[in-house]
C-alpha cells in the first residue's frame, strides 16, 4: 500500500519491465499522448506480442471540482499539446480505509481524478482492431485505485487484448443524494459510462476495436459492470461482461436520501449543493465513515448486531447473535455501506434482477462467479457467541429447513467444526452466490433468450485462515503472480498453472465470447478453479455450481412473500 499523498510508481513490476526506448506517441482524437514501452516478462520468444505500451492518467472528463463537484461528469475537452502519460494519474481514493488491504491500491494526490490507464501491444495502429477489456476496480464503492500493479494489462497484451483501467468517484462524491439540485445520485455510474464513451471514440488509436469491448471488475467493480448492463446510455458501448464477486445491493432512493441527510448532520451543514460543497473531501470522507455503521438497512429493526439471548439457547454469552446474522443474511444482502449505486429511476431504473428479467442487457454475454469464501471471515465476529453451539442448530433456529441445513453443512464440510465460520459462509453466500443465481435465472426468463452466460467458482484456499478469500482470484485473472504483493495476500506457492487456467479462460471469453465450458442452465454446471479444500489442487473442473445457493434463493423468495 502506498502512503496517502505520495505518487506510486506502478511500471517497475515483474510483469512488465520498461525497455528504456523512446515511448510511443499516439495521436488520438482526445489529443496526443506519449506513453512508455515495457517488455512483457511472460511473453515467450517468437510470440506475436512481446512489448506492452502503457499510457497512464489519460483524462476522460473534466476535474470534478468547483461548480462541477457532485455534478454529472463533463467529457474532457480535446487538447493539442503532447501530454505525458508515463506516470500514474490522480485517484479519487485519497488513502486506503484498510490497514492491511488484500490488493495493493496506491493513492495518488490531485484533483484531476477522472482518468484512465491504457495498456496496449499496438499503440497507434488503427488497423489492429484488437479486443478491448475495460477494468473497473472494486473497494466497496468507497475505496480502491485503478493504479494497482495487479491491474497492469501486460499479460492481456501478450494475448492480444488491449486493457483499460478506469478511475471513478467514490463514496458520497460518487453516489450521494444532494437536495434541490441537478446532481444525479449515480455520478460514479455516469463516470464509468463517460469512460466507455471515451473508449468508443479513442481506443482504435491505441490498437483496440470499439466494436469488441468487454467490461469487467471485482467486488464493487463487478457489481458496477452488471449495473452498466441496465443503464440506457451505456447500451452498445460494450458487448461482454466479466463479474468477479460482483455485489449489487439495490439501494432504494429513500434510503440514499436518509444517509445523505445523516451525513449532512454529521458535517453540520444543510443537505444541499452549497452545504456539501462547503465541506472538504477529507471532511466528507471521515464523516461518511462515522455514519457507515448507522446506515439504513433493509430492516432497521433486525440488525445483525443484536445480542444473544436465552431464546436461542445461549444465555449469558455476550456478543452478536449468530442466529440473527443468519436470519438477516437469508432475507437479503446486507445494506451496511452508506453510499452505493442507487435505484433512482433514471440512471439505474430498477433493481438488477428486475431489470435483467425485463430484457435489459439481454444482448450482452456474461461470465460471472465468485470465490468460495468471499466474506466468510465475517464469521470471526461470532467466534465467541457461536462457540460450543451446533452449526445445524444455528441454521435451523434461523428458519432454515432441516433438509436445507443438512445440505448446506454438506456444502461446507471444511467448517463442520467451526460454527462461527458456517455463519460466515452463510453471510458470504447470501451476499455473493445467491444474488448471482437470481441474476442468471432472471436472464433465463427473458422471452427469446439472452446472450450466453457462464458461471465459475474460485476455490483456491490460502492465507492464515486457509480460505478462498475475497480478492484472491484477481492476480490469477491478470496472470501477475510475480508481482511482489501477491505473496503477501496469497502466501507462498500460488500455482502458476492456476493462473494459466483462469487468465486463459478470461482471455478466451474476451476474444471469442466463450470461456470454454458449458453455459449456465438448469443443471447449474460451472467451472471450479483451484479446489484444494480437501486435497491437492485441482486446477479446473466442471461441476454443479451454486446449487445449494439456489435453494437458499427459493427460501428467500418464500420468506419475502409470507
């Protein structure tokens, strides 16, 4: 992690090494930009693409400051002088909110934050028409950086794919409601649309094909990618989606307004354009963190931090109630982030499943999945209050039928003796796996069908808890295991064969529209990568995927209508 306020150098990584030769100058419609040449470390001798040109910090919109703060993005005016693009651009993230982040995401100071990076093996070759992969970073809509060395596109360049990584506004600046103004709720979504419009208008100058664009992201970025499928202005700007552990909480507009009013109160200002503009970015950021734990949930009277009581058979044990946590997780995705994409009836017209079922995005092919234990670490909160309790009893007391409880425990045999981690598994699956099934099934109900959809599960367990954590698939997808921070997150011995398989599937999908295994259907077959939970690593296998989560979805639907 880079110390806030310092510039991160992201070019000197083992995946791509600067060659020292004069950088390429591209005369793009946006204006002339000069990048730098790098040697692709993993490119084999004789391969078509052995060099990657990197262009950092290309602005796609005007600075969102002054009268443009909290407003919709304004496309950047064309420049005529050569622009140096050899150092990272400013990031909306001023500093990481995590002491020990899973992904290295450097913060770069400055106000010109609406910029993007382009990695290409064919700069200036308008005739190359290579497929394009646009990456939208994660970070819970409050943090993250497009300048992470994990998002270096060198490995994709080696495979003939032009890669773009995009910065967008975060937190309240990106998603907060402002009273009595023209400021849209989903400014960050519009940032991403504006970046895609820049790709449409400029990427041919960097060797890319504007008619063959895949967008993708992880966590919030994966959710953003799915949301963009339903945004009318984004239609036709991309053709395929890769969503890694994508989350879409479907925040209602009234809850977004409540959180913005709470933020204004914390800042001591009116919830108006003038009031919010009177606060600095840092003041808004820190006040947002203070109200995050108080943000409006789906059911304000059923919070997961209720204490254990004798009705659940564990009287006198202090701490959050694991039964209540499971009950709330089954009922719906947690709503514990203050400023996230909002169903505003305009940019985001409807909850994602509803929008997909109506046919929005039906012409877009989708590759989506998650890690086996994305948020299982949430179970650590219940280590004391769940201690000594039978996992089956916790599940059934939360209203899960006995047969489904049996199936769920069989689904997670690795945690049979760890009731708190079973709670964490259920919270994780309800946040990532169950909604994925809902979205795929919604697309399956579209009259006339949709473009293809494929499911995957990343099951490579690593780290101190030996889990397939949130974020751990990213360096495999980008084939950047040589980047030093990978050892911090993954530990020793991450298999290159697994990176070859995951990255290969992603590249295949980007270039051909199919990842190489059967589409999602009634038998729910998907590709499982890196399973090492019960034995040696199985690099890849086609197995029924998210089956028990489909049963949890049926339970959620039944409880919603009862």
